[in-house]
């Protein structure tokens, strides 16, 4: 009996040693960020969703359909129902009134609607500074891959790193832009888009998705419901680009200024009642347009080569930069 107990204890010790990452919200060492945390200064303002199937292993499966993209904008409501479900392998891309920047510590957080610390539906996270080129956070799953976690099974968040959905409802999984490898096509000081991509938690190689170490990611599967897959609740901004006004009320900011359409072909329109000065840069930093302060309601872009440009708009003492794609 004592030998059996010892073997059992050694087995427990080995499992605990494999748990490399922070524990659930509320526990010592957790990195969970509460939706009410004052470090969050803004929330996503727009979202687009590409739905995945309710059950990717079923060829006749319908797409996930629960919720609308708008439910991924703004702050979490605290309700498990105010989310948009992505389905197996589905994705959501959110944008912001002001860009995210790379500063000390975590830069933004992704919120899911799990009702517990262990029912965890996971997702990859990617970022972009132009809306075209996306770069994924390196992720790690230490969850065993010998037995499939069932549709209502449990995941230990201590085995999970850099995957959204690590924490329960009203607690965001934080991300540090330092973790994303540097790339000439990514400006970490002007992140305009965050993409959240559902992890297909099957350990069947036909459907499996993999972490950055080549491990299959095992999470609840299948979830053949209209609410299947990752349920995106919100994306909160912790750091915004230097020189931008930080405010919690995006509606007030959008009333001050907006620029559209994006992408654009002929002209872009400035929606503001104030005089503006506009400088347009290409991605090499070269000035391609320089308009002094005045009532600029539209700016012609048909004379620009197709690509991505930075529109730096000065309104009074405020300076706002937007990335615009010219098609």
C-alpha cells in the first residue's frame, strides 16, 4: 500500500512539474486580466467574422451561427450569451479606434465566455499593422494528446501559453507584442488588427491544429452546436501608440474624427467638423501628400500606387494616424 501511494505521489509530482504556465484567474501567479482592470484603456470597435463548421469532422455540418460580430466589440457585458461563436477553425478580426502599441508588459487581452476555470475553448491570436499581413503569437500546449478531451471536458490552463481562452468569463488572456517575431511587414507600434482563430481541438491528425512546437492542441471536441468553437467576447487594449489620445469612450473619439472607406480606390473622406492638416506617407516613410491645415473633406488617392499608406491627420493639438489600403 505504501509503495502504491508513493508511486501515485510521484506520478502527481511529474504532472505538476509539467505545468509550466500561470494558473486560473484569482490564484497566485495568474496573469488573468479582469474586464474592469484600469489598465484596459479601450476596446475593439469593429469586428468581422468568418464562421467555421459546428463539427469539422462531419462533412454535412452546418456553420456555427450563435451571436453577431458586433458582440465582439466594446467591453464584456458579463453575460455568457453576449458573444460571437466562431465554429471549428473560424476566425474573427477586430479593429480599433486607435492602434495598439508595443510597450512594457502586456499590450492587449482577449476575452472568452467560459463558465469555469477548466472548460476552455482555445484560439490562436495574430496581429497586423496593415490589415493584410498577419503574424501569429508563438503558442504552446502541454496538454496530453493520447486521449481526446470530450465536448464538455476539462483543460488545465497551466498547460497553455499564448492561446486565447485560457481564462474564464470576464478575465482576459493577455498578450505581449514582444513575443511576436520581428518582421519588416509588421509595425508593432501601430497594430490595427487582431485576428482570433479557433483551435480545432481534435487529436485526429485529419483535423488537428498545432502549437508552435508541433504539438497537437487538445481542447473540447466535438462541440456540434450553433455556439460551437471559440466564443469571442471582447478584445481590450492596454497600450496605445505614443502621441495618440487615450480615452475609454471610443464613441467620443469617432465623433471627433473618422476616415473612410478603407480600402479605398478613388478618394478617402474625412468626417470632422474641425480644420485638419494631413500628411500621407508610404511604408518607407516617404511623404506622398502634404496638405496644410484647412477644411479637407476628401483626399484623392487614385493617383497613388496600390498599397498601404499612413494618413497622419492633425486636428488642433491631436495627431491621429490611420493605415489606409489603396486598391
